[in-house]
């Protein structure tokens, strides 16, 4: 409130005499945020003296077109991510280091720095450039890597599990600490809607326990095991569901059961069957009740499923046991770093089948064999040429080529 009256935002309370003076008044339709008067922010709702017909504004972030370089924005009610075209990457598709893509066999190219890229290898491939074929019988997953991607396998949709299913599987943790985190083992569901009523089936680890949940469309049913025994090298899971009733057995623990709420009895899922992680690196786009923050860390093997008590157990996939796709999945107990030698103090980093050299300051390249030029962004210390000038390397040091209207050693003078 000012000394002369009130500030009205959006519309004014209109009296008859106002109509006669100024004619028809149309109120503002839309959203107002960051409201400031004389450089002082006013909290639109909290500081208001009154109001009418005002709702909270939930404009999806994608309406603001945050993605660069032609990226496509995807969002649900709460979260969003950019699907980047071609060889751009990053949260906003802002990185273009992969313009000259060195990666082979359909690998995902990701800019490790402004100079170097990392190749996130597809299923069945490994190596610096993903050129090496590997045979995977026991998949190894590495959770969420430093670039925000999970390693995963995606199988075709498992048929006929609407009213009944049983799963058997075994897993081996990378270390017991990975069981104390928030890790997805497998998922299938009405993916991407992010709603409470989405059908899904999910298995994961949380706080050292196995978590099994499903939603038939009328609420989530969840079974949580007792803490895993850290002395066991391999853990065995048997889970299933018939209509609303589900059950879970972990290792030698007692069988636990649950019944889903509501009256619905059928599981309607259309997505692929994801093992170890998921294609998107934003778990918030999974349905509510099925979200785990990270992918699995360790090995998952002997996954078997059946859709009837009269059937035999089979491996998922079409043909049986064959995934449709995958990323950064290695063979259990094999280390891709055993085949890589990083130079000049570089450290070999592995993430499933993905492997790269993390170079010390001043070095770049796949094996850290190239020096960073004094004019490149990654050089330490950075060059001193001012913005708008051009750094030109010399045999000993560098010089700055100044734009029109500037002079000085570093183009710092007008």
C-alpha cells in the first residue's frame, strides 16, 4: 500500500462510476511473478491485502523453451528435461564438443570438457570409442555416472502379466554401501505420465532393504524386506502377484505379502522392461511411487519371469534373453580399464562398459597425450586476453589480437 492508496495487480474492483468514466475494463489473464516496486520485491500472495479469483500459476517449464540448439523440452507436472538433437548434450543442450563425433556403433557422445568427449557405450560394446565388442552373460551396472546418465538394459514389453506374474533374479552388489542408497533394480509401467494413478511394477534398494511396489491404478502396494545380510555375496529374490495380492521373498528371509488398495485387479503396462536403470536420467518422470534416485550398482543375472503358474520361467526379451537396447553395461567382474593405459598421470575411469581417461590439468585427448594450448579454455592459468579479443599462441607464450577500438597487451585499454 502506498501513501496515496493501493496497488492493484491484474484487475481492479470496479464500481459503476468507473465504468462510466473509463468504459469496459478487461482484467489481466496470465501469470505474474517477481513483482517489484522501486526495486523492492513484493511477495504477491503473502503481502496482499485482499484478492479474488487468483490461483497458483503452474506454467510448465517447457513453455519457457529452456533448451538450446533445437533441443526438445519434455515435462510432467513437476519436472522437465531437454532431449538434445544431433550431437548436443548437457542439461540445456548447451554443449557442442561432440560436433565431430568420435564415437562408434551408436554410442552416446558426451562432452567431458570443452576439448574432450566421452563415449557412453551401447549394449555389447566397450572401449574408449566403443569399438570393442563384448559378450555379456552377467550384466554389470554402474548406477548413475558423473554425467547424470544411468547404465541400463531395455527389453521388450513383458506380455500377459495383467493378472499374474512371478519373477526370479539374483544380484551382487558392487559393495554393501550401494545397498544403502536409493537404487533401481527393474521397472515397467505407464512411463512418463508422473501421475498417482499410473500402473507400474518396480523393484529397488533403499536403506539396505529390498523394496517391491506395484500400482494397479487405484493406489500403490509396497513390500519392504528386512535389511540385507552383508555377509552374503549373492542375493536371491522371488516376487510375484495374483490380482491384488503380492508377495516378496529375499534370500532366506520369510515370505512377505501385501494387497493393493482399491478394487482394480489388473496391471496395465506398456513400456519396455528396464533393468538396472532407465533411458532418461530424470527419475522424476517415472510415476509417483516408483522413483529411485539412482541406477543399480553391481551385477544382475538369471532374471526369469512367467505369467502363469502353468508356464515355465523364461528370460525377458524378444528373442528370449536379448535386450532391445542398453547403455554402459559391462560384463560382471570384467574391468575395461585393464585394457586402457592413460598417460601423463591420467586416471582410468570405468562405468560399466564405458571407459575414459580423466586427465590432469594441462593434458587432453583420449589417452591424455595432448597438451592443452595456452589459449584453450582448459589451460591453467587461463590467458588474460579481454573479452572480444583473440588469443593467438606463440612458441613462447601468446599474444592478444584486439578488436577495433581497443589496445594494450591484453586489449584492456579503450
